[in-house]
């Protein structure tokens, strides 16, 4: 059984009880990752929609700007702490890309799809409560859609698990995750997701 499958099996079917001590809940890590991504997306998305709506741009142009700014702010929010710790720009951006690309993509598809689907949302003035209510609802649904994907990736040492591991500041560190057993017997399984050693120019793998 390879390592990724072993982590998945332990998290969903129960694992050694001694491994759970000091473990961090997989659900909690996925929730924090999703909220972190949501914050980055929301900043760029709101800025793009505000600018496009205020300037009277077409829906296509407004959404293109919002998506571009959402990726920019989302990756920037993840990369900034690493830049402050002395990481090279290329290395910090690679971590951000690996951590958030899938999550941001899902959020942008869902969020903008809902904004287009809600009648009048894209044409509402920026000072309208309807505009902000539509935006809040779209972002909330987008976060719900991204959460299970983030959880799935983290359980396999991918996605935001990479950023989480680098934040530990250790080469070859691991993220210990704990998930409730699916059998309903009250047991919990723990898996250790290995993170590749960091160096300023080494590839992330």
C-alpha cells in the first residue's frame, strides 16, 4: 500500500490509536485552508466586480477582471508570509500555486456562475443591498463547493498541505491529520502527510 493510499485508508477507516495524540483534525485543516482561500478570492472578486460594475463594463469583461484579481490576491495572500520569511519570489509563488490553484479555480467557477445566474445581480448598482447579498451568497456556496476538494487534496499531501508543511519551518516535515472514523464506532484514524524538503530553488514534489 503506497503512502498516499495509507493516509487515505487511515483517515477514513481508523488507524493506530497512538498516532492520534497531537494530531490536527483533517477537517479543521481543510476548513482553515478553504477560509484562507475564500478570503483571497473575495478580495479580488469584490474589487473586480466593483470596478467593472462602476465603469459599466460588460458582464464578460467584468468577470474576466474579477477572476484575474481573485487569482492575484489569492496567490499573493499565500505567498506573502513566505516572502517575509526570506523565500525567493519564485519559490513562494510555486508554493502558492500548488496550494491554492485548484481551490481558487473551483471558487471562481461557482461564484461567477451564480452571479450570472442570479437575475439582476451583475447589473445591480454597487451600493445596492441586492448586489452585496448576491455576492455573499455566491461566495458562501463557492466555499462549500471547494471544501471537500481541499480536504481530499490535503489528505493526500497536496493542495494546502504543502503550504501548511512549509509554515512549520522544517525540512522534510510532516502534517499529522486526524479524521473521525466512518464506521460510527467513535474511533478516529490518523494519517501523516509527508511534505517534501524545502530549499529556495528545489522543485515541489
